[in-house]
C-alpha cells in the first residue's frame, strides 16, 4: 500500500456507515428472492443479498432480513416466516432483475409484490408460499431456526431454512443435470445501487 490504511472502529461508527462499507466489500453477493405468505394467505416477494448456502447434508440455506433502519420494524418477509414457518427462495437472473428490483418497494403490508412487479406466483408442492414462474430455480424451504442479533434498525435476523424440494428448469441444465452458469445467467449485488452479472467466469481446478 502507498498510504496507511483507513481503520474504522465499528463501535464508534454509525451503523449505516458500517453497512455501506460492508456491502461494498462483501461482493458479489447472491440474491435470495424470498417468497412468503402470511397467516391469511397473502403473498409477499422480496430480495435479500445477505444470502448463502451453509450445509448440504442436511441441505440448508440462510438469508437475513434486517430490521427497518428508521423504525426497527420487522419486514413482512420475517413476519410471514415467523407466522407460517415456510418460504421459497428463487434465483434472480438477468431476465428478471428489473422486476426483482421492483419487489424492493415499500408496499403496505398485505399488498402483493407479485402483482406490483409483474412476476407470476405458481403453487408450490410442499410449502404454502408460491414459486416464481419466471425464475429457473425455486427452492421450497421449511424454517429450521431464526437467529436474532438485535432490536434496533439494521439488526439482522438470520433465517435458516431446510430445502425440501428443489425445482430446476431443464433449460439451464446440461445432459448430466448440472446447472450451467452461462445458461442460468444469475445476477448479484455490489455496493450502493450496483448489480453484477456472472458471465465473466474462469476455471481453476483445486490443487
């Protein structure tokens, strides 16, 4: 380094500034398009980029809806999963990125992001939440546990879900059933308003 590094003490820094640096550093981030329903059966659809796979046996994925920054209120996705205990996570692709972004709008509780975005709900097989017709990958999940990390704005709520059914569009598969990235064309999040495509790949065999 030509200059001394900037050192940030997170204890003395507003959490919003820490958040901004984190989303600029932890990149690219995959996006969980989370489909849920509330106890009355009303649908909700929202994207989350604090998302990953954590176990194959059992098959577990995680994502984290943060509490609202200004009010500390729970997001509808979190409320719905607490009520119903099930959800679907769909893959976000280049083709549907703009409609997924529309799902991030702050709609009144109970108003469907499916209708707002133009994405299509399809009944799932094992869970109450809907599949996303336009996504080539849908994972039906049952809630395992929720880890809560605070009660103020920006605090994460880590949702751990077990995949019970995995739906794959044959159009993104090769002859052996492997998902090909150049067919999937997933997108991810960077810092700020930036998104990223996954077309520029390179192979590196493990030693």
